[in-house]
C-alpha cells in the first residue's frame, strides 16, 4: 500500500505529465488516501483535467476538488456570449436535438436543463460546455426521460461488466429497485469505478445510479 507521501508525489508527477494542467497552480494534500486539490486554475476545463489526473493515480481512495476557476483575461466572455456559444455547440452535436437542452448562464456559471433518453447524452452536454472559453462552472440538471427497465436488467449489467472487467465483476453487488441501480463492493482503481458506473448508466430504463463502490489500494 502506498503511503500518503508517495501518493502526493505521484499525483504531482501526474499533474506535471498532463499538458492540460499547469501544475504550479494546483496544491495537493493527502490523508489516508483521500486527496484534496487546492489552488486556482485558469479555465474550468483545467479544473476537470486536474481531477481526472488525480483519479489516474493508483491508490487514491477519494478526491476533494477545492480548486477555484480564476479566468485568464484571454478567456473572459460575457454571459450572453457564453450562452450563444453553448447553444451553438450543442446544436452541432449529433447526439442531441436542438430543443432538448435549455441553457442559463450567470457570471460564467452554466446551468443545463432539459430531458434526454440516455445518460451519455447528458454527459455529452456537459463535456461540450466544459471546454468553452469563459465558463467557470457547470450545473448539469438535465434529466433522463422515464422508461421501464426491461426484465433481467441486473443480469445484463453484470454481463456487460464481465465483458469489460472479467473477474472483477464477480465481486460486485448490483441491485435494482424501480429504475434505480445500486452498486456496492470495492474496486482497485478509479478506472474500474468509472467503467462500472458507466455500464450501469448504459442499461435501458435506468434513471438513477447509486454508486457505493469503494476504491481500495
């Protein structure tokens, strides 16, 4: 098991390795495998990149992101300009329909509302907005259109996980109540955590995923 000092050093190295992050902007502290990122970054995209970089380091159990977005002057945009850019970018995304997402911008913070059929469409909406100049934060309040889960859904999720994770899937507890899937168990990395969560969200009829998985070194 890695020590907190080793994790801190490796996270610094991973942040330095990631070209999307200016490592001098990010402070890293670790206690019992729980990582806290502090400081300020020049874009919301950099904040997201820093979080993902920390997740890539084996042994990280949890992450608290306390990074502030202080826009570089080159990236400053007015709210009306940001709103127009978001609507234009969403319009040109092939996975979404133009009228599915409503946009509200306040001081650079973007709120997305609407209804889509699949979780990946909701994720796509946030991904598109994340990299736009002037954005300081995102509230993704897009909902999934209700649909009844088909019979045998838990078995289908487990089959998907067996294709993607092989033996790791056998250690997981998966339950379904209504249209909510609950995941329990332990995984060895954030990559496995995201894979399992993604498989649950990909199942038809799922409107909520309660992820109680623990990342253990």
